[in-house]
C-alpha cells in the first residue's frame, strides 16, 4: 500500500520537463504547480531503466460524468482519499475508467512521453493529479537515499523547488513479487493525471512494463501479464 494517497488540484506554473539521473538511470517528468500561493512538485516516472519500460494510454476526450462533476466540485489543493471503491479513488483494474488492455501496449521512451505530455500541457492548464503526497516534515528522520525523488531534488536545489509534491502517478498494483517496489501493491490507489483543456479533459495513465493487468483486491498479480 502507499501512504497519503489522494488528488492534487492545481494550475501548472512551470513545466520543467524530463530529468535524467546518471546514478539510477531513471527519468522523471517534472511540473511545478501553484494554488493559493502554495507550490507543489509533480513527479511522473517516464523511464526507470536504460531502455523504455513505461506504457502510456491517453484518453483525449475523457467524458466520465461522475469524475468530471467531481473535478468541478473538489477544493483546490491536495485532498486525501480514504481507500475504498465508494469514493473517487482510482483503480484502473477493479473500477476501470477505460479498457485496461489499452495499457498493454509498447513502451514509449522518456523523450516520446515528454513530447506527449508537452503537447497537452501547453498554456499551463489546470491539472488533477492522483498519487502519493509527500512533504519534507514527514521525512525528517529518513535517510537521504530513501527519500521520495521530489524531496531529493528539493535538498539538492535548496530554495529552488517546493518541499512538497505528488508522485507515484501510475498504476500502483500488479507489481511482481520479485520487484523491489512490490510492497506498494494495493487496490484503489492508482495514479493518473487529468488535464483541464477548458472545453474537455485529457486523461493520461501510466504503467510499468513489468506490472500485470489482472490483480486481486490486494493488488497482487493473478496471472503473468
């Protein structure tokens, strides 16, 4: 399971695009969002190996009426979401917003994903980002190597980046037992990003290549993908 799951409603202030780590060979797409004077980072995993390993599905005209109504009503800022299927937690497998098999596609490179996201974030629109919230004060005693990526960046560039943000903006279940991140598996805690383009919404969903798309209610793989 992941802690502090919820949704951030904010306006994109700066599109900082891709950042590649020579140490880990991981690439993330980074945004700075702002609301009521508070800034949040948004960190999206777009490649975590030396070769492409992230699958992407984009719904260019997301029309799920319940979610669109929710987007209009939700307060700006970060909203904690209690786990369960009776609210607006996202579970792409057990409460699908689209045919999950559309995520069973070829992986895109970090540069290709950057190009896709850049095209929909033109004009710095309002976004709704589902994932894990992190804040520096919650990680005071955490070793540097165990910090969320956004907080490592915050410490590396003091004063240049917000000390809070949202990450894990991807499928958060179906991680194989052999994977280092297996302990994050859970239901009703998937990440996603929805972009308000004034007259319609664009929804972007991400999954790693190794994640299976059939899981039980604990988010554990039922079959190999």
